């Protein structure tokens, strides 16, 4: 509302702070400002002209022509209304508004009817006052005349800045810079009392300047934070610098998390603490959200793994019986009945393989997989697995080649995990390599590491699918129309088992050309 600004708003507090920097209020008349008022009265041919400054409660007159008033309440101030709008404010007939009619210059001599005012704006953009004129008769103002009034406003602002410089306030530039820093700037004396601060400090604390001057820094903290801040201030004066994170208590009692830093500096003949505080509310919020998300994800993973483990056990027991009965039936039946028994047996084995993979993955994710280690030869294990799966490869007329060094490649590993790694990788190679293709298994020792390579000339993996190839239940081809059967758990288990034994796995693939998996395991010389 005109004349009634929110003096607690951040914008108004900044404006008042900019006004206070010039120390102009309640000072004696000065020729430079008087000339501006006289020129304004002459240009507009009016009886009253003013150079005003508007603080929180009043319109104060630095220069005045045609009136003895030195100030009026801000509540009905025409100049206050001008600084609340953008640009020059012209009111052709003040009597047409009840609000304007109650202005002291309107309801009493000179009974003004016309008003024009242009704001005085500081270099950093704060309107702190006006150059204004009041006329006894309603009238309009030509654009050229308005521009002349704006020029007088510029002259008044330049006069104010020159006055500041002439008074020796070289610190004005420094304070302007400090007021535009994004954090809380402060200077404390040896007793921990506030000697200087910036606009951001005022905004965050919500205290007026008179309340801040000389205030103890410890007053802005409570409980354990107050103790930690006091200790940090002591470290600054003792060691030269310190940093502390604490909740800054505002005037309202609300708190803001701030990261405070301080350094010891020699000012005015004694040591002071100069520091900066950065609001870390957003960082705390993000950290809390990440922590909660992590906890939720861990709980969801635990529930999923437990459910899969229980479900797998519930399915595995009767499934074993079904597979056993189906094997007996296929061996003793012929014709269509025998064919049906074989289909049941094969489907059961495939389902059991999926259940076993799910059960193993749940054990790995819950940390219940037992990996007792023993000294093993990677070449021997790889050769054994390869010979067992060779008939499957030969049934597809694939060439399965094995390269194993003469010297053992030995390390302390878990035999079950090692066999599962080789089996899954080789089974995948056989599955995704067309008839007549080639599969190579290579074992070697490289700088203290055992290396297993499984390379095929199969269908390869698309570039977009590579980042997800080790994700559980993920396959490049998915859905009911997928080309290859499988649960999508094999590679997830391989990765988990490899990492559980301290190793790594890498994949290199090109669509339509083939794929190479490389497993690297540490050659630990002692049993784990």
C-alpha cells in the first residue's frame, strides 16, 4: 500500500541500509542540494520544491523551497509513493484521490494540487529519496519538463556521492561489495562482539542495525552449537583460522544451518575475527533426502531378497520331486506320453536353473552366501566346466577352443563360485552363438592377476544395452517375443560372485560380431 511499506521485507531492509550508508538524515542544509531544489521550483514555476530522503517512518527534507517543514510522516508521503513505483511520478490533480488529499501539503498550506517527483537511486539500485515539486493548480507536465526533473534527480544523486567522498568515507565501495556477497559477512573483536556485518547478515538474523552493533556472536546460537562456536572462535584467535557448522538462531527463534569460517586479521591496532557464513539448508535437505532414499532402497532390497529366498525354497523342494518323477517317466514311456514326459523334464530343469539363480542372487545381496576359499587352479576348473558343456556346443556344431597355460594359475577362491562364473559365461556364449560359430576360453596370468576370457562369434550386444548387461532380470531382448530364453540373472550372479572374491569383470561387444567377457581375479597368496 502507498506510504505503508512492509518494513520487515527483505527489499525494504536493504533499501534502508543503503540510505544509512550515506549518513545524510538530519544533517544541516548544503548549497548543492539547495540549488537543485531552487532549479526545480524555477523549471516548473511552482512555489514548493524539495530534495527528500525517505526512511522507515518519515519523509525528511534535505533541501526545501517554499516551506518550513523539515519532515512529514511517511504514512501520507507523496515522495514515499514515488520510490515505491518505477520512474518519475506525476499527479496532475491531487484532489481527485482521497489518499493524496490527506497529505499535509494538500490539506494545509500551500494546498497543493499538482505533484511531480523523480526518485534518487543509488548506484546499486536502491531508491532512497526524491527531487519533487508541488504546485497550487492542477496541471500536466510536458515530457521535456519531466526529463529536466529527472536530470535534476541525477544531479542530486551525484551531489550525494560527492559529499560522501568529500567526507572521507572511502569505505563506501567496500561496504557496497560486502552487501552484495551471497553469504553472511562479519567482523568480531577479541570479546566475540559484532563490529561489522553486511546486508545478508541483517536479512538472515532479522535484527535491526542498532540491535546488532556490539552484540555477542554467541547470542545467535543455542545449546551445544553455542559451545562449539565459542570453541571455534577461540581457535581462530589462537591458531589463525577455524570452520564450524551450526544452526544460526534468527530473531523469530527459527534456525538456519550455516557453515561458518573465520580467520584472524589485524585491524585498528588489534586482532579481529573476519569471517563468512554460507547457508547450507539445501545441502542438508539433499543429504537427508539421499540418506532416506538409501535407507528405503536398502529396506526394499532386503525385503525383495528375503521374499525371493523364501519363494525359491518353497518352489525348489516340490520342483526337485517333479524333475525326478519326470525323468523316471521319460525313461519308461514312449510315443506321445514319452514326449510329454521329456518336455516336463526339460522345462523343470530350466525352471530349477532359474530358481537356483534367484536363490543365489538373494544370498549374494543379503550377504549370506558362504564363500569358503581354497587353493584352486583356474585353468583346471575352466577345463573341467568346458568339457562338461562341450556336448551342448557340439550339438550346435560350434567350435569350443580352450587355451590354458602349462603352469597352474592358482589362487585362493571359492570353487562353487568359480565354477558358476565359468558355467554362466560359457552357457551364455553357447546360447547366443549361432550354429557353426566359435567360442574361445582363455586362461592366463597377468601381473599378479588371474584372467579368464570367454569370447564368442555370436550375436553381440547393442551399445544401448551394454550399461545394463549386469543388471538383474535384464536382457537385451525382453517380453514374450524375446528370441532367447533365460531369466536375466546369470550375468548379475557372475558380477556379484566375481566382486565377492575381490575381482572385476569387463565386457567388450559389437552387435553382429560377437562378445568378449574378461574376468580378473587377484592371485592371493594366503587363504582368506
